[in-house]
C-alpha cells in the first residue's frame, strides 16, 4: 500500500496502462483483460490487474494533469516496480492533417512546466518515448489500419488556456497535439529507468474546430488505442 494506491505488494503488474479517467480503466480492464481484479480504489482512482494473452497487465487511472499522473507513476514505479508505463488518453489536434479519431504516438513532449521543473531549473530537459515501444505501437497501428502520426506533442498545464499564443507557437513548430500528462511520465521513466510511451486518440481539434467525437466514437477509438498499447507492451 502507498499513500495513493491501496494495492498489496505483488498486485501491480510490471506493465501498466494509464488512462486519465478511472472509469476508462474499468472499461478497458473489463473489455480487454482476462480475470480483471480491482486492485485500487483509493480516491476513486480505479486500478485493475488481469492478463492479456497470458501476460499480467495493470490498468490504473492517472487523473488529469501532470501533478496527478506524477503521484501515480511515482508510486507505481518506485513502490510497486512497474517497468513499462503506457499512457492511453485523448488529445486535441494542433495540425490540419491530424484528424479526429487518428492516433498520435508522442515521440517527445514540449511543456511549459512539469512537477519536475524544480530539478531541471535552467535546463530544458527533452522528454522522450521509449524507442522500442514507439516502433511497436507504430507497427500495431499500421497493422490494424488506424491512421497514425508520430511526432512531438505538447503537455499543457491548463485545459482552459488563457494563452492562445502558446498553442499557436506549437502549431507553427509542427507539434501534433495537446494533452496534459505525457511529459512528466517520460521524465519519470527516464529518472527511474522504466519504459514509457503515450498513445493518444484525437478527441477534439484546435485548428479546424471540428465538432468533438461522440461518446460512442470515443469508445471505439479508445478500444483501438488500448489494443495498440497492449501489443506494443508485449511486442
Ligand atoms: N487540451 C488539453 N488537453 C486535452 C485536449 C485539449 O484540447 N483534448 C484532450 N486533452
């Protein structure tokens, strides 16, 4: 047990998928894992452990934003020995040729700040995905004919951003999409020698302002993303 995770030692797998939404963790565990067992419900941030093709997997909610994800990722890695952490979540597209429902694999993430900013001070650390996971996820997306983009994303600190100029700079510099968690996950993975990747589905569009996905479309896209993440984890 840790401060924020109630699982007993051994109840967390070495491979962890992290959706932001705890109810998505429940849905994904019940849909894709065999014999899913509830291993955490502290603060309602549900986590489940089961097996996928015979391999143990935990699906644990991260909450929204880097401070929340940082708490869970720290405890998963440092206290429970997680070695592969894959964020599965939604993002807002920042390029015209990135469409709703497409998958974005974050090679790196630009950010204005993270819970790790205090360590780096004047350095702009470059958070990076694990190359093996990235390649395997790309392969898995191609195999299932899911439109996929690989490149930089932006991990923002605020959803209701009062600085639209920041988004404009990101678009101008080729950043594919915005979300709020990946940079800190990559930094923690680097610090503790774990593997990390963010597999994201585009749920809204900041450039074209296309109407956001319906709940049903979001669920279907979310399913593709979970399978891509699982295939990458065990490739
Ligand atoms: N902004 C920030 N985070 C997000 C968005 C967005 O538009 N869409 C999904 N996550």
